[in-house]
C-alpha cells in the first residue's frame, strides 16, 4: 500500500480515465449526458458511479473524495461546499427524530453557537460535558437518545488535545459513533480512524486546501461502525427515491451497509439541501493537497518556534499549545501526534485594548483575518472575532480568556516572523 505522500498526489485518479490529463480536469458542467435509457436506470440505482447532475456528484469532486478517503484509510467521503455544511449535515443526519450529541465546550465558535442555539431548532440537542478532559464526564451525559460524541482533535483556538482512543471506546460501548473535526491536525498529522474514530469532518478551507482561496468541507466515514436499527432507524428506512433497477425501494444501509451515513447525505441532504462543492473549488483543494505534507510540517515547526519566543516575553501572560513548557497535553501529543501538533496556538496579551490594537496594527507578516491553516501567518483576537458569537458564559466554559490572541503559523521565515512580533510588542508597549 502506498505511503501518505504518494496518496496525497495520486490517490483516486487514473489519467487514462480522463483523456490522459496530468492534472485532474475541471468538469465544469451542470449535468451529464445519460447515454441511454438502460444506463440512466443504472445511474439512478447507484450501480454505476458516474455523473448525473453536479449537485450530487461530479468527476472532479469525486477524485477529491476518493483522495481524502485514501489518506484517512476510510471507506468513503462526501465533499461539501463548506466545513460548516460538513458539520451540520453530519449532526443533523445522525440526530434525526430528536437525538442528542455529547460534546465539549472547546469548539470553533461557529460550531459552539450552532450546537447551542441553531441545531435545537431542528430537534437536535447538544449535551455539553462538565469536564472535557475526563472521559467519565462524557459518559455521564450519554442517555438513550445520544447519537454520538463529537470533539475536535486539536481544538481552536487553544490547541487542546483529548484522549481519542478512550473516547472511541466509550462511544462504542454505548453503540454510538465518535465524530471528530480533524481540521487543524489534517490527515498529515493524525489519522483519527486508526484510533477508533468513526466519522471525520474537515473544513478543507483550512490547511487541506492551504492557500486561503477556497471554501470546502468533507465528511469521511470509516466503514467500521455498526449503526443499530434502534438508534439509527433513518439509515434503514426504505425510500423509493433510492430504488433499485427493479423499482424496489431501498434504504441507505441496503445500498452500502458499511457507510449508510454517506449514502444518506448524498441521496437526501445533498439532493434536497444542496451544499454542493463546485468542480472548480474541488480542483483548487486538490492542488493544495499536493503540498500538504511540506506545508503543515513547516507550519508546525514555525509554531513551535513562536511558542518558545512568546514564553520569554513579559508582554505575554500565558501561552497555550502542546509544545508550551507548562502544557498538560505533552503525553497526549506524544501518543497521537508524533509529527507535531500543528500551527495553531494562542497567548494572553498582557496589555490593554489600545496596546493590542497597536500591536496587531503594527505587524507586517501576520495577516489580521479569521482563517487558519493558510500559507500566510495569521493573527486574531479570538473573543472578538472567531468566537464573537459566544457570550461570556460560553467563552469561560471553552477556556477562552478575554485577552486571548490566536496565531496560525504560515510558511514565512521563522526569523522574520519572530522579528515582526518583537517590533510589534516594542511599539505597542513603548512608553
């Protein structure tokens, strides 16, 4: 079996199937010729994996899905128009009929807010744990309506880590899947499925694409979880929409018992809600994937140097990253992240609002915007930007202090980045 660096460039693509094009072609078309009446029947019966209508499938998008599935060692993947679409589709699909998801508070602001206030409008409730670092705290929230445990493998913005295998074992003991957002880690730093994870979601907008030019999301299914009919009846409900060639109604589990979630998402959520990834955007994400190893390795190395620098500054109240001297995540980092723990870190700015404004405004090599995983180094004051939708109670529960500043390390020279920070600190605290 090929190694990661071979699969990130070649998996899911055979040039002979695409007029021998070296790069994956952009199939910029709304629909596809069906060929014949018999072939149309096969396509609608999902007996032939080919294009019908780009909202539910496109050859360019399919290469991305197959490549990500190969990198994660998964059964399959569905690409979507954004990371939030990937999260929302997954949570809503799993909790259809009124289920709940158990999760920690340490989530991306959009996830935290949607979990708390938006998903409940659709009958999908979220039960937040009291102690996100204690597996027993997750177990205490599980009840007969729980349909999964959800975490981020590296949290945003504080780069917290969790015992993934322990949470997977807990979830499986209750007949529910472990769902992880692996956006910050990417498949390069962590393969969650190797540690028992059942469903992986990504914002491919971030380090998977890596160039800050495309919005995209992915849902990946391991193919190893056994969804029971009692907890997940939606995957066993027969629908004429996904009938076979004989006209017999089928369920997602009938079509693919190893990945009924993906069938459910493609047949119903993509079809009826329609957060489809465009072929051009899929092409851009594939271009980014070609260099994911080099990019994420450099970002990880730059973050480590920035952490070391910040720990020596009197203008910094604290530093949060698994590489920080006082981090409590060193053992988990060693267990799950032998290649490093990514390019995201946060620190406490030991100054007032005016000084923070001067500091950020004086930076030359850190862009002030809310993406992460970019080739450019980025900086934001998270409580007022990426997590601005959270009130004080939610910020406190997530461990996001009022003086939190988040950095996403890019690919610039580490020496230039450190010099830039030094000049900005000196300017902001100049008397």
